C-alpha cells in the first residue's frame, strides 16, 4: 500500500474516532428523560416577564449543615472545608469534564436558571418558594467561572455543556428540576432536550433512538 493511501486511511480512522460520541456521564438514581417529560407542561415559548431581580430569590445562601448551601455544594463536589471555608480540593467540572480546583474560581450554577424560572412561572410564587428553589441542591452544581458565565441564563437551545458526554445528563437534570418544581418548558427546549439524549453515529447523524431504552 502506498504511503499516501496509508496516510489517508489513518486520517479517516482518526476522523471517525473523533466523531464518535464520548462515554455519557452517569448519575446513579437520575431518572431517564422519557420518564420525566410526561410530568413537564409545555408552553409555546419562553415569555419575558419584567421585574426579575436575583434578590427576589433570596439575598444569600440558606443554612445547610452548619454552613450554607454553597459550601455544602462545594463539599459534595469534593471540596475540603474548614470552619465553613473551602480550603482546597479537586473535582470534575460537570459541564466541561475538566478538573475543577474547588478552592478558587468556582461558582455555583443553577441548572434551571433563576431568571428562566421567573419567566416560566416563578414570578407568581411567594418569596419562601422562590428562596427554596434557589437553594435546592437538585438544581445546583459547582462549575468553573468561565462555564457559568458562558451558560448565563440560557436553556438548551442556547447552550449545552462543552463536554458532549454531559449533554443527556444535563437534559435529565434540567427535566427533573422542572418536573419537581412544576415549571413548564418551551416546546423548542423540550425538543432540544430530546435531541441531547439521542445517540449519534460517526459524522454526527442522529440515530433517532434514545439511550434511555
């Protein structure tokens, strides 16, 4: 076989390997997407409701285990605590898959953003319910400052984790939060969540199947 043909064959193999989906992220006990979607009401689109302010969901983190929900979230991610201060520890960023230094440049992200929840019905909640939602560990993850800022208040049509293996996990966690708190989701977001849980073949084509089955 000529050198160029060998090079071409190796290049094709490398391309196919790179296109193959990575190992999906696992979270024991997390329901599959198909079990969650029937419990989520659908709305045509995300409305924009005036009046959102972060303080409407509480002025700080709620107490948890003698510290706060923030410290508890960092501890769950692998952080080392001393007198409710994070002194170090390394975890894995759930959005990028990269190592995460839990002692610095780490932020706590709401998987279902507070402003999105406001638009989709939380503006009608009382303050106690909004504060409980903002401090629900189910809706919280420790992530890098860069990933948190990139995600902002987007839902899946505007943002997906940089780690492709986390796409379905993210869709399922988002669905679980929405179902638990009875927050409806727009039709296009639900469609994006379904796509996030469909496997691909090399080259990026959808198989039209769900890994949940």
